[in-house]
């Protein structure tokens, strides 16, 4: 199954902070769990159009594929978990989501 | 070093005020993102994977201790307590919030810094030899010319919308430490037959998806004619450079497609036809040159007894001095490379505490000046040799005493897919794995000079094309993989590395590099470096060992 045949979510970056956010159907959330799952091309197109109309809140909305394990593309997983490396200013010391993304990489 | 004059201070202040208004208009909805994006990019503000990224210009890599402390303050107050020094001798902050950026730009302006022209299709920050002004092999300090070019190219109306971005590098030494041959224009100071200093001009170098070594189009341009000659080059590029395809828009493609001779003819014709060639006001030139006058050095001798005693008493200090010291033009002084490549660390990253420690080092052990290198390290340019041991102790308290300048763990790596929206694969974890593999100091010393450079995509910000061993991260079917190149060199006889067979998984890269290194150690003659042995034995013998586990 190609990525475009999978369910999609709308993701973007928050205008003020730049953090990754997901379209919930009513607004935006930093949690993928809150994202509105879009199963068919028509609802995906409609949701993306609504999200694009919310340019006062977010930057660059687009569709990203999800499966049972979460976001499909490695790039998208890094987007939500943050850098996979233990950088100096990391807010979540001692492993954290970055370590998870690292272990699920290529 | 150069200090802003009233004009500089005013235009930076005006730009900062202007950007504050632009941010307000974006937040109020008055500007769309399509309208705002080019404005933020003109001020160095990108949107990366997780956050905005602000790229701050450090002209020709020179900054004061005051400026370094301000960078630390910005990191603490508006970011996450660290910054990333880049192969463009700039610094990037990875986590600023849009609403804070005008305040950050104000804070930068107060110490004569900005983020203008760190993005966009304009002339970017001019880069230079990090040892400019102090290198023993130098003809003259090239930074006066670099500063003149900064003033000429900043907000230049004719060259603000070029076909593509444009990078100029300049060196005053015959030994190229500024990778000039892989820049759009590379300037190397030479003397003419009369002994006057001027510049050899090379054009059309670059990395990215089409790596090329710049071609020399003029053996000598007098210093007084340099801006006019640069304008001639820029005009030919602006006129004939392709705007229909961004992948063919760099000047290297124009030079390649026209041919060096035809391109040179066009430039020479444009140069000759200038009715009122641009010239710098002699008073301004004198003032700039005075700003780069050397400090008043003490009269000292090289190799003071105290240094020899300290080296004899402390092997770790000796290793650091033998590895990270650059010969200074002034007897009794040294240029020191402070490595930002601790074993297993992130190349180029420095915490705010480390930035302050570096600023302190510049004040306590030098004349308050620091340099950023394109190899993502920091240089302290003027350290008394009899104070090296005190400096080393200070640096060691802040994790800044790694003795690996120019060695296998002094790895260049771009931010890669851990941060960058353009990246196709991660760079940093690969650099860390290689660094950990070669952590042993004695082994590093035995291997000698070896430049490993890693890019996380074809844009080559990690300079992989000119690595003795280059590593290019790519992606296929959702998996990262890494392509090795061999035999590249940024200096002297600059060369683009040659691709070495199929890509490797990330975990295979350290093993492959170890086999390359062992192959070199087994076969080197006398004091040959890795690159010399590679050049003597040829590409194929090295390529084969990459894929021959257990050989």
C-alpha cells in the first residue's frame, strides 16, 4: 500500500512557536493522538483546505500518512519527537521521545 | 577588529525595526505567509522541522568576546541554551519563537551583529581564513578586503535578486584554509612581479548536487580594482545566469555551460566597459585597514622554556599543543583551535556556558577576539605561548580541550534530518558513531590528518564532496542510507571526492571507515597522509575495502 492510500492527518508548524501541530477538526494540537484521521481523499482535501485557511495560527499545512504505528515517514516521526540526538538543551533528558525515534530509524 | 560606523549602525537598526513591524503585520493577519516568508528569510529566519531557526552572520568568521557573550545570552534567554556553529562560519539558533525574533535582532544590533543576507539569492556572508591576520604564511590580512566586500555587497540593489545564492571566500595565504575553490568566487592573495599584493580570482566553484572546482579567470587583480572586477563578474552572472531552473542557476553552471574562456571574455569585456567603475573611498579603506591592525604584541621568543617544561610534565597538554596549535606570525604567540568536536559530541554545537568560557578565554589569553572556522571550531588567534597551559586548564574545565584539530574525529557534519527541513538523512548520529569508534587519542595521532565530512542531503552543507572521506546521507523507501566518497580536498589542489560504490546503512559506516583507515595504515609509506596514500594507490584499492569485511 502506498503512503497516499493510507489514512492521513493534517500537520503544520505553529506560527508563533514553530512547534509541530496537528489538525483536530476544531483546531490544532501538539499531540498526534488528537489529530483527526482522514480516510478518504475527499475529506483529506477538505480538511487541508480548512487548515490552509487558518494561516493566522499555522504555517505550511500538509497531509502526512499514518498507520497503526503512527506517522509513516521517518521524517515525520522526527518532526514530532524532536532531534534523535541528546543535544545540550534537550528539555526531556534521559531518553525521551528522541531516543524512541532513533531506535525506530533505518 | 572592525567596528560599525554610524551608517552600519543605522541601517541595521532600521532593518530590525522594519522586521518588527513585519512580524506584527504577519501576526495580525495583514501579511500572508507567502508575503511574509521572503521577508523573514531576508532576515535569516527559516522554518525547520521542529521550530524556527535563526542564522546569524559572523562576518568572515571574526567576532569579539562581547559578541560571543551576547550569543550566549541569546541562547539562554530565547533559545535552549546552545547554538550551532556552521560551515559558513555563522551561528544558528534552533528554537527561537517568531514573536521573540525582533527582540533577538535588537540584542544582536546592540553588539553590531545581524542576520541579514544569511538566506536568499544574494551575496551571503563573506568567509575567510580563520587564522587571517596571524598566520605565519600570510601575505596580508585579507579581512580588510572582506570587510570592504561586506559593505559593498550588503543591500546592494543590483545584486539582491540574483539567479541564486552567491558565496565568496577570501584568503591571504598561499595555503588555502578557506576552501576558496569551492565557492562561487574564491579570492587568493598573491603578489605581482612588482611585489604588490592583489588577488587571484577563481569563479564557479561549489558543492551541492553539481560539485565543481572554481576556475582561475584572472591571475592578478590589483586590490584597488577588486570591487570593479567583482561587479563585472556579478553583472555577467546576473545577465546570463539561468533563472528557469534553480538546480542550474548557480554561477558554476554558467561557467561550465559557457566555458571558462568565453565566461572570462564576458567578464573582461564588462570590466573594460565600465564607465564609472566602483571604487572604495581611500579614507574608508584606510580606516578599515586600521581596524585590522595587529595588536601591540609583547616582544617574546618562540618556544619559551615554560612551555617545554609544561609539555614534558603533562602528556595530555603536550598532545593538545601538538595538535591544536597554529604557527603565529608573531614570535612567542600561537593561534589555537578550540575543538567543538568532543568525542561523541555534536559537531559545531556549543552551550551558552561554553560560549562564555570562550569569551573569557579571548579576554584573558588574547585581545578579546575569536574566530569561527568553516570546520565548525573556534580559533583563539593571539595566545602567548607561555600562557598556553593556563588556557588549556581553563578550556578543560568547560569540555573544550579536545586535542583533535584536523584529525579523524574533527568531523564536519551538517544538522541533517535531526533539524533540517531539506535533509534526507541524519548526519549527527553518524558523526557521533565515527567519533566514538576513533576515540582513542594515540590511534588518532597515529592516523594523522584525515578529514571526514558528512552531509544529510545533496545540498552538501557538510562539505562531503571535499572530505578525504565524504559521507552523504540519502533516503530510499523510507530508509536512510549513506554514500561514501573518497579523495576530496578543500585546500591546495582542491578536488571533488569520487563516489565509492553502493550506499551503506548507518550502522555500517563506522566499520567501512575503519577498514579504509586500516588499509591506509597498512600501506602508507613514510609520513604519507591518508590523502597522499589514496592518491598514490588509486581509488579502486580503497573502494574495494569498503565492501570487504574481514579483509
